[in-house]
C-alpha cells in the first residue's frame, strides 16, 4: 500500500504581511500533479490545514479546489485529514459522516468521552488490513474525561494525556497500524532535539511536548506540527514531513516535499521524499548595497545592508525594488549591536516569559508557574 504524508498546509498564511495566495495555489497544484502521477492509495494530511481557526473565504475556496482536484485526479484514494492547533476542530469536523461516504475523512475532534475512541479508517491490500488512527491536536483539557486528572484534580501534562489516550487503544498487533497525529513529539534517547521554526508557537517550558516512545506502537507515524522535515527516534517510519511551502525566513534553504510511504508486509516500510518546487524561494541577504544590487532575484527577500547610513534615502529603496520585485524587508545592520555580539544574541533569545520575569523580578516558583500558564494561554488564544 502506498500513501502520501502531508501536513501543515497553513492555507491563508501571510509572510511578513504579504499574501501567499499565488504561491499556495501553485504548491497545492504541485501536490495534485504528484498524486496524479503516483496514484497513491491514500493521502494523509496531519493537521494545520488552515493558518487561522477562522479562515478567510478565499482560504476555504483554495482548500476546496485542492481537495476537489485530488478526488478527481486520484479517484480511488482515501483522503484523510485531522485538525491541528491552528484549525478550528468543529469546522474541520463538519459533515464528517457524509464526507466519509465519499472517501474523505475530516477528523476535527479527538475522542472526549469514555465511550469514544480514536477515529480509525481501515484499508486493505494483498497483505491484509492497514489501520489508520486519526488523532487531531490534543490539549489535556479536551480529553480529561477519558484520561482522568492527577491526585489534586488538575489536568495531566500533554505527555501523560497523549500517552494515556493512545495506550487505551487496542491495536491489532499482527496488522499494520499507522498513526496520524499533530503534536510536539520528542525523540527518545540521545537524539532528542526537534527543531522548531520561527513561525511556530513555542510554549513556555515546552509544556506541549510528548515523549515519542509511544509512537513505537505503530508501523508508521505520520506527524504534523513541526515545519522542518525530521525523523524521530532515528526511524524512517516515524516522521514529520514539514510544510510544503516555507512559512518564514527561518525555513530558508529547506527542501520541501511530500513523503511517499510504501507499506509491504508487516514490518516492511519504505519512504521516499518527492520534492516540491515553490513558485518563489525565501532568501535572506546580508551585504553592502553594491553587492546586494549585483544579485537581483524574483524570490521573497529580506535584506540587511551592512553599509550606507542613508540606506533609505534618495532612490535606494527604488533601486532595491527594481532588483527585487518581491522584497519584503530591508534594514541596516545595527553597528552598535554588531560590536557587541553577546548582547545581540541575548536580545534575540529573550522569550515573552523571560521578559515578563525580568520586569516583575523577585518571583517565587508558584508565581513563575502562574506566569507561564498565562503566557501559554495568551499565545494559544492569539494564534
């Protein structure tokens, strides 16, 4: 059985206030082209369909065109998707039973009541059943009626809640099982570093992290939430596929793609990354004005000039725009900071939590815990 693993479409995203509609339309058409060429048995989208919980009418129409094209060009494929932390769970969950009869499975809500289980879609090939477990983004408060609370009546951590939720599923161990999930999983053992991009929401203390050992129950884990393609636990069958299109300048140079997964007999898993070519790349350039002007580009560009105190005077901006029609930002290197790299590094690394803590001063452990909780709630509400 062959299926596509996608995630984090972020339809409706703007890059430094620039509308990426044309770029997203292009990359979605690229995915459709690959699907028509490869004819997978299933297409999996692991969350963050939209960039906002209440997407614009244009974003909804773009997604509608994408799914319609997939259904037309790959008519035998089962299309499965879950909501991510950027999506509205209820909006993704709408018409769920009706769409399932059309081989489109949009799972917005995780199980919330003890009688409910993780949504499952079972497909069959010559080696038997393949069970796809579709688990949308989970916050501990969403599943507390299933997972319970600690001895003080508080919600469990993300790690404990997700582990309890998955462990209660009775997997058919002799069959092939695939988990589709949108969480911040960490590798176990020595390789425990997962890179987040600048455009991703980072919680104070990484309270949203989940230990990736739970993923070892599955033959393949199709993960979403992290924008850079990465493996977990050193396994090809436990992967973040990353965004199909760069969402920030911190994703510069990343090769985006679709992961094609081939499941043979139990234990036989092969993956191939099918590259995606964007309409425009994202690039950062740091150089003198003369050198910058000597390398024109149609990409999205952020420029830092290392000379010319009057870099915005006269016709400088016009000259830059003539060379870089998709210039999104231009600035001059702060020479005072350049002379003091340590101070510059500290300024960049200060998080909202650190800034608030430095401002309030003399906080005890209980007050710091409360501050972290407030900041996480504000960040989550403002996404």
